[in-house]
C-alpha cells in the first residue's frame, strides 16, 4: 500500500547541511500497524511528514497504491491527505472558536461522514458535548475530539506522531486502545514514538537512528495483506 | 464545515483585532464619503450662490454694451434657438448650463396705487440640456410658467397676497401669481421681476427672442474665457462672450481647494488604514499558524487558505464600507448644515458613491491582507505542527 524507496532528506541551515534521513526503504501493507521508534532527532517526524505528503524528500520515491505521491499535482496531494490520511498529533490543534462538533466537521468531506458525528460522540463518551468549546473540555475529552476528527472521514491510514506525548497514563492507554481499535477494524497505522514500549501492539517496528534504519522487525505477520 | 461559518466564528473570536480592522475601514470610508459629500455640497452651494449673482459667462450679440442691459430696453436680440444649436453641438463643451435670458428695462410699471416705477424684466428659459455632455444637476430655480418672482424693491410695492399685474406690449393687462418674493440685496434684481421666458416674450411681443445667454465656463487649461469664446464664435460668429471673473474665480478657487483637500486627506487616511490592517492581518495569521497548519494537514489547498484570509478582509471591508458610508454622510450632513446656507438640507446620501464604496473598500482591504494571506497560504504545516504549542 505504501512503499518508500531510498528516501533521503537533507536540511540546510545556512551553509550547514544536515542529513535527517538517508536511503530509507520499506513497505507497509494495508492493515499493518507500524511503529517507528528512535531517539530524539533520529528523523522520525521527518519520515512521517514525508509519508503525509507534507515534506518533500530530496531524493527517493514514495508510492501510495503504486503512484508516486510527490509526482502528482498539488491538488492530488491535497486529496491524498484529505481522503486517505488521518492525523493524530501530540497537541490537539482544536480551533478554540469552533465547537466540538464543528472541529470534527472540519475533516468531514460529505454528508455521510457528518452523519456519523453523533455515533462517534456517543461511542467516545462525548454525547451531549457537541456544542461545547475546547476551553470547556478536559484533556481526555479534547484528545477524543481530536481523535474523532482524525478518523471520521474513514481514512485508510492513521499517522500518529507522539500521540501520547502529553498525556497522563490513563488518557494514554485510552488513546492507545482507540488506535488499536481503529487498526482492528482494518485501518493501517503508522505510529511514531521515542518510547519502545509503545510498539507492543504493532506488527512492524522500525528503529531509526541518525536518519538510518537500524532495525526492521516484522513481529506478527499482518492478517490482512 | 461551512467555510463562511469558520471565517465568521474566527472573526468574532478575535474580537479586538477584528474590531480594529473594521474601525479602520469605517474611518477610511467615512472620511472619504464625508469629504466627497461636503465637496459636492460645496460645489452645489457655489453654483447656487453664483446663480443668485448670475452665472460667470455672458454670451450676447457682438457690439452690445453691457451697461445697457440695465438701462436700455433695446439691446440687440438674437434667436432663442441659438441655444439649441449650441446644446446640440458635439464640439461645444467649454460652456455649460446654458440659460437663455431676455432682459429689458420697463420704464413705467404701475403699482396698485397707480404710481409709476421703472423696473427690470428678466425672462428665464429652462436650462438647455447639452446632449453630448454628461447630464448635470440644473443650477437654479427655473421660473414656472404663469408665475413670477419679484425682487425685494418691487415686492414692497405689491400687497401681500396680490398678483403681479403689468401692461403688455399690446396694451392689455397681464396678471401673474407671485411664486416668490426675493430677499433684499440681490443687486439689480432687487428692482426686477423674473418671468418664465415664454411669458415675458409674449408680454413684450418678442416671441423667439433673447438678448443674453448666461452660462458657466468650464475650467480649462488654456483659460476659461479663451476656450469658451473660441467655441461659441466657431458656431455663431456674431456672438460675443464676456466673463464675470470674480464670481468665476471664487467658484474655481473653492472647487480647487476642496479637491486639493480631498486629494491629500483621502489617500493619506486610506493608506494609513490599509497599513494598519496589513499589520493586523499579519499578526492574525501569526496567531493562527497552528490552525492554518492543521487545515493544510487536513488537505486544504493553498488557494483555499488564501481565500479564507481574503474573505475575512472582504467581509470586514464590506461591513466597514456600509457603516462608514452612513457615518460619513451623517457627519457631512451635520457639518454641512453649519457651513452651507442654500444646500444645507440638500446634502443627501450619494447612492452612486455608496455602490462604489461597496466595491472599493472590500477590494482595498483584500489587497491589504494580500501579503499576510500569501504568507499564510505558504505555511509549512510540517514545520508549524512540529513546534511546541
Ligand atoms: N525544518 C527543519 N529544518 C532544519 N532541520 C530540521 C528541520 N526539521 C527537522 N530538522 C532536523 O532534522 C533532524 C530530525 O528531526 P525530526 O523532527 O525528524 O526528529 P525526531 O526523530 O522526530 O525527533 P523528536 O523525537 O525529538 O521529535 C533533527 O536533528 C532536526 O533538528
Ligand atoms: Mg518528532
């Protein structure tokens, strides 16, 4: 489903160049749960942003369903993000002036998605909170709102960058369960974390160090190739 | 999620910044509309004053001695339809507001006591519409057929409520309703009676004749009078043009002064307001960089982000333009009443200007948000979302 070939990313600051990723290649299939671990500065976020279509690699190709995402028109790249991907960030990025329901609707592209709003609010114990503003929510409620926003358009792939970085253990396990459930329902997950213990749900674990893959383990064969 | 709703909610959320931007549009629009309305009013006012005193250009047959207009009753006449020929000429644009006049001395008018007075009779033809010039407001009050307006000195000799009665050339008595008794100090017209031209021609048996055209010379580079004279004489070699320069100068000076004021103040205020707006928009997109990063990550295009910012500027520009228009008109009305005597009540909303400002201010404000909007649309979502909140 997603295929990276010799991805290299070089950042230039003035005259100093810094190779953030070097010759990264791997495949992720539909239904995989992949964790990318590594220490700070290893290039995890850069890698995820490249997959997300937000950062152009300096060389190499990345194919989504066999088409190179950086070879397509800007509009198609936007559509790729809009229709195929869901994002979970370390911060929630809820618009303070929009209600819970409105924040979620930012990610809805049609009536069908919007029609599921109540279902998800109920499922994630947010029923009756659709009209509240982010400032009126607890951290856990904000997190669940952001999570619904990520999955309401039923994306094929969920990209999460340190999603639990700011969460207490309780909310962290809630979030990890939500991601796990999304995966169980057939979704593909790429999770970036510096905490190796979070790779326990995954079937693929990639360890990055200094922009290079140190270790690429396949734990359990994915059930839904 | 409806884009307009997002824009409006954001705008209401960041109240202070939105209010200041709105305020800048209101100021810019109110000042422009106010000054423009006042300068229009001032122009009308000058015209009205001039009409009271006479227009600035006199066109009359060559060889007429101007002094005779007030003392003789046999100054040379020319056909009334000369006016129409002038008005119909494509090349005739240095002179406007052509008013045909027949002005004669009437040596023995009998008042109701039977005593005899020498008075001045002036017949005004309705102002000619110049077909090849943009239509303009008529300058003066035209005298309605069957009525007269009497000068202050004549009025003293007619009892309140009575008609004005005069013996015609044919020896018959003619009576006219008095539409207006003019105030004192209007110069020669104090001892005059204003008629509709046709009435006076009939009274004097001078059908189709006038002896003067009063008009307004344009403000031309190569000199008002030269230009006007050239144009008139190109059509009628037997006519002469004279300028009443003090009135013309006063009018021109006032106009130029108003225009100079406006030409300096309006752009100055508008540009200042635009700069403030540009700065506030820049701050706004800085404050919103996470929002914008998120919207981009969610797959919104560069163009849609650009539109989102520009639409906000458009909405504020539109709201400010409407508010500013009425504020400016109100202010102009308020000050106009103090400044202008004749036109005080005639300062009305200039609806043409309204439609223009509905177009101009939103567009200007969109332009001032253009650079911030471009910056916002180029937001690097990956970079922004990697920063600490
Ligand atoms: N926009 C940028 N310009 C220059 N250098 C950058 C940029 N983004 C990232 N880098 C550098 O690239 C390297 C990899 O960054 P990246 O954010 O991918 O690391 P990370 O593995 O996600 O780290 P962390 O766990 O701290 O989030 C870092 O050394 C970082 O300083
Ligand atoms: Mg990172």
